[in-house]
């Protein structure tokens, strides 16, 4: 177990003063008979920018309440509800791509999808759009796919995980039966290609949900109480909560490619409530809310040491029974809000809590807090993901698109996708060395041998769907928004290691891709030539010259953007310095 040094807040973090701001009572939802049914992994509250849904107590079946978000105050006892389940509802989740579709699962083993009218319910709703049957026992968890339209993952007390296509098929597309006991949590990764789970057998599993293959697994927290897992966005990392053998609450971070041992693990306290993790990809903050607690802790995570750092804690004297979370596209960007919880209280009311970053000029739009974020548009159809095996990152949106830059204001946000950042980072680190070696008049390095045919390692054998092109000697894949991309992996880097087949598939894939990350100029240089010396520019073919020019132009644009951002930062610091000088002279 690591030391408590992780609780030292770095001075450089701009989120170290994040605080919880509960809404006033007249902005809360009162007199709701909240369900007393407990569940592992499910949520009794779901929120989107239009509606709030809450599971309520009922006799003889399962019902939940759906209200327009602005309908605050006291809820009438006869308010219309969604009915139709024969047993209590255990989980509800809004469709991330349709604010009027909500899925629910219940003790009767069914999963139903409902359509909510634009203006909300005017009478009880008992007609569902889809009724998914297959689990033999109660279904405690449902999760929508983050990129593919109409795909749901579910987990039940029959110890099965099922993948459903609600658009074209009513039967489960995949049934995963590898769990020997109750499943506590499910989490898709950033593009939905992998699914992580925690189980009563204390193991963490990473699954390829389409191939039905266990990609990685390892022993998680040693305590007997339930543990939970969440993927950390587009990082190859997991964040888990659980208990130690001494029943201390723990948090840990793991490398997806090696689950044999946690990268870092820390004790939190000795309370008995289960910690539920909520991850904000845009700020890289994990919020921890304990059932039965009144507190919300938050940590900043990173891909390098110290991996996670305790930031602060929201404290409340009233314990929470559960939470709903507003999608990022529903937060108030004019108030520096980065996250919003909807807290279920024991005394039957729901309280919104805005997690806010304090700024001196809160009336001025704080653009650095809002990078591009996943939108409400799917990046692919269900059949593209299930049958064709495509992987695409979420479509992104700009939360500040309706707030144009003011006169003299400079865009300081990084508006690039992760793929663009990685390509430019590789260029920045290797491009200079490439060009220096090409242009150096004293370069005596021998020419490189032509690259061998590349092989792409994939959990879904994507090289069969996207065959190697003999003319260009590469494997075509699809990018974030469907654009064509190319990934290179040298065959010798995989085939030269006879033990590769015995290794974990995820480790092999990650290693092969990492080894294939070199300079784009080196990879795409025609195979007939090695590294060129100075004076050979006249002999370069037009494609190589164009590539060199394009790489240089992209680097120039990137450096110019950095320069503008630094100029804007200098201007801001000068204004603050002038303000402080005037204050001190008074």
C-alpha cells in the first residue's frame, strides 16, 4: 500500500479549490417517495438536459417518475409515472443520443426502453418501445454504449453479461458467462471496444464484448463488500473502489494491460458505505460518493506519478441514498460548473449539487475549463459495431460554440482530438531528429532497409475486414469520425517473439502498437530509399517532398497556436498584476 503522500494537493492543479454548491430549496424536487430497494451497481436517478427520472416506491410492480428538469418544487402525489415492470425497478439510464429515450431494468428480469414525450408525461406510461428478455434472474445493471447507437450492456443476478441491439434485433447479440458470482459494476471504455467489470469473487475483468473473450483479469480489492470500477476515459487505465481485509475503504488505479497488480492503492477511511466512482473525462477528476455518507471526495488522475491526487471534499450532514449525474452538455458553463450531481436524500427529496471551479472573474467565460466533449450524436450504428467490428471514438462537441470570442480574446483551449495530439507529439519529438539527419552534410548513417509488410494486431481480427494494400503497404482503419487512418506495426516486432501467443491479448496489442509509433516521415518514406543525406533533395520524389512540407507546416501551425496561447496568458497575468498593484497601493 502506498503512503499518504497522495493527499498532498499539487500547487499546479487548477481544480484544487473545486467546491460543491447545493441548489436552493426552491430549485430542488420535494415529496418524492423514493424507492427503498437497494441494488448493486444500479442507479435510482438518471438525468439529462431535458428530464430527471427517479425510481419511486410502488405496490405490486416497478415504477419510476419522469419530470421536466425545470419542474422543481413539490411533486404531486398523483404525478404521472412510467409503469410496466412486474417487479421493482433496479436501474434506469437515459439514452446518451436521445434525450427522450430511457432504459430500465427490474427484478422481473426484463429490460425495457421507453419514449418520453417532448413536454413530459401527461398520464401514466405503460407502452414500451422495446422489451428485452433473456436474463433468468433480476437485472441490476444496464449501460448504454458510448459511441454506437442503440447498444445496451446488461448484467443480472444470473451472472451473465448480455449485449443487446435494440434497433435491429430483440435477441442478445452476445452472452458473456465468465462471471462465477454476482456482478457489482460494468463500465465501457472510451470508444466502447472493451467492457470492465467487478464481481463478488473479488476479481476485475476486462472483456472484449463482441468476441466474448476475456482480455485481462486480476485480483482486485481483498475485502468482502462490493467493489466498483470505471474506465478513465481514453487512458488505458481503470479506477476502482473497494475494501481491504480490515474493512477499510480503498481506491486504486490499474493499467488495463496488466491487472496482476495495482499501479497505486490508497486507503480512504473506515466507513462502511460503498464508494461509487464517477469520472469526468474533460477534467480528469474522479468523484467518489459513499452510500450512507454525506460527503463527496474528488481526485485528479494522471497517466504518470502520482497517478491520482486527493483534491478536496464536499461535506454534508445529510446522508445520500444515491445519485444521478448530469451529462457534461447540460452543465452551466457561465457559472464555471464542471459537474452536477442530483442527490437522493432520505427525507424524500432530490437536491442538485453543482461542482464549481472558483474564479476571480466568474462572470467572464472560463474557456480553459471546457475542452471538446462527447456530443449527443452517435459515431456509428449498432450493426457497424457488432457485425463489422468497427471502433470509433465519440463525436465531439464544443460547449462554448454559442459564445464567440470577444474582441482581443484568444482561443487558449486545446481543440485537438486525442489522435491529433498523439500524432503531433510524435512529430514534435521525432520530426526534428528526422529532418536534422536528412539535411546534415556529415551524415554517414547507412540507409535503412525497406520496411517489411506491417501486421495490425486486433482483438477482432480487423486486418481481415481492412486488408493490406499491396500498393501502399499499410492497413486501413477508420478514425474518430469515419475518416481514413493508417496504423503501422512491423511484422518482426510481433512474429519475432515466440511467446506472444501465451501473453494477454491486450498486452500484445498495446505493445505492438507502441512499437509501431515512429515518425510518420520514416514510415511513409518510399521503401526503395533509406535515410537521405544533404544534397539529395533534387532526387526526392514529389510525394516525399509534399510530406516533408506538410509535416513542417503542421509543426509551424502547432507552434504558432502555442505562442498565441502563451501571449494570452501573459496578457492575463499582466492584468492581474496591475489589479493587485492598484489594490496594494490604496
